C-alpha cells in the first residue's frame, strides 16, 4: 500500500482512527477552533481601534494577552489537539465508572471557573490603558494640566507620555525592576533604602523620592479610574476583552487538566491508544514549552506597568501571577517526566537533573529572568522580535503537522 498523507484535517476523518471515535475528534476540533478565533479576535480589535494611536505599545506592554495568545497560545492548541482528543475519548469510552458523566461534570466545572475568573479579573479597580478610548487617553494633560514632565513640573505625568517613556526605557535596558517602588513597607521592618532615594518616577516623569513617587502613582491610577468611570471613554477593545477573557482562562485550565489527567491515566493511554503515544508525547512537550511563555510574559507585564500603576489599588491579578507560575511550572515538569517515562533510565535521570537545575535557576535568578522577559517579550519588544515569535509559531505548527503526516504514513504502512 502506498504512503498516506492525511493533510491538515486528516485527524478529523477516518484515516487516523486508531481507536479514537470521530465524535471526540470533532468535539475537540470545534472547541479548539473557537478558542483560537477568540485569541485572534482580541488582538485584532486592539489593532482596529488603536491603529495609529500606539497599538504596538499596548501589544508589547500587555504581551501576556495580545502577543502570547495569538502566537504561542495557538501553537499550544495545535500541540494539544491530539492529547485533548485522546483525553476526551478516554473518558467517553473507557473510564469506569460513569466516565461520561465525570467528563461532562468536569467540563462544566472548568467552564464555570473560567467565567468566574474572567469576571473577577476584568472587574479590577484600575483599568488597563487600552480599556480607555484613544480620545480619552489623548485628552489627559497631566497634573497640573499642561505641565511638562520632562522639566520636572508634573505631579503626575500625562498618561500617553508615561507609556512612551516606559517603552523607551524598556528598549534601552534589561528590565525596570529598579524603578518599582515599595509604597506599603512592612511596619515591623526597617524602611527600605529605596523609599528615600531619589530616582526616576515614570508616573511623574522626573526624579523624586519614594513617597512622592508613590503619591504620583496613586494620582496616575486615580486618573485612569476617573476616566474609565465615564462610559463614553470605555474602549471597544476593553469590552471585547471582558467578553472573551473567560475563553483564555478556559484554555489554560483545560490544558492543565488534560496534561495532568493524561499523566495520571498513563497506563490506560498506552493500553488503548498505543499508536497515538508518539503524537501525545510530542504534543505535550511542545505545548508545555509554548505555555511556559505565559507566566514569563505575565510577570514582565506586571513589572513594566507597575512603575506607573504602583500597587494596583489592591487588584487581585498581581496576587494570582505567582500562583499561576508555580502551578504551570510544576505542570510542565510533570509532563516532561511523562514524556520521558518510556526511555532508558539514564535519559530519565538526565532530564530530571536538568529539570531540577532549571527550577533552581528560576528561583535564584527570578528577577533577572523577568528583566529579560520585559526586554524580549514585553515592553521592550520591537517589531522584529514580534515577527520572530510569529515565525516560531508558524514553524512549530508546521513541524507538528509534518511529523503527524509522517506518523500516519508509517502507521498505515505497518498496518498493510
């Protein structure tokens, strides 16, 4: 029998059956396609509304939303397609007792949790820059009105001027950690030296001590909230983001659940889907690599906007960031161990050692990693860097499809 190439949608048809029901494949295809369209939609609306008004600055400052999901997020969807299909089919056809009920219940729980997280995050105290219309942002003249922040005359810099300065400095240096102020020092500890030292304050556009900079940050976020309180000042991008944010939360929760539960059901996967194990292993490794860019970009966003926002007015989102990093870091290590579980003991030991070393580097060089993230996947990114991420995404998808076609050819040849 000649070689069989299933093409892009081959896994939906009968050509790649290999013990998987067609309904499972179609269900996951519909869900993942919908998720991918929502990723593209949010960034597309940002470009539409802010084209000519600094859209690229918002793309990079908020790279965890507007850059990660349309690139590495879509790559993760391609990578996790086969694992998600196997996960769905396993629960629908083989898990006992009540596998189907457990699958439906889990799906509804994740969907509900995603909706709740989306609502919780989108109802923070301080709006993002792009949640205001270009006209509203352009209307701000700083405080006092019409002050020139480059001459040190501003108590609060104009919003667009502060955004521009953050972008400029992020492209000149690795990270902005030195400019983040401690506005609520621990009363039981000595006052940090950074509170009294004068250094550049992005919220005012001039050098000042920590107390004055914190006051400027409070005025800065207060102005954002004041503008956002007027409904006419709320952007279309902000509305679309609020509607589609639960889909992004759903994406992350689903990938976590699929990866963790496939690892837990590893023996059943190998029993019922032996021919698909290479695809699953390849997918979870590529997907884990892609998803790890999210917590990195997330921390970069918090650092680069923290120099103007300050402590975020008690928003819950900064508190969630370390939890997300820990959870997905452990998740990625778990998946790697699963991937190398069938290899020789020496290989497994080597990968575990590398995993522990990588974890140690992440812990002890945490600030340095975030600084590099700000420069290369955050506020400091330029168009060439963004193009590189797009090309890496396209390359990763192409390789996944190519390897998938080769797998199908080899499996059909073996069967004949």
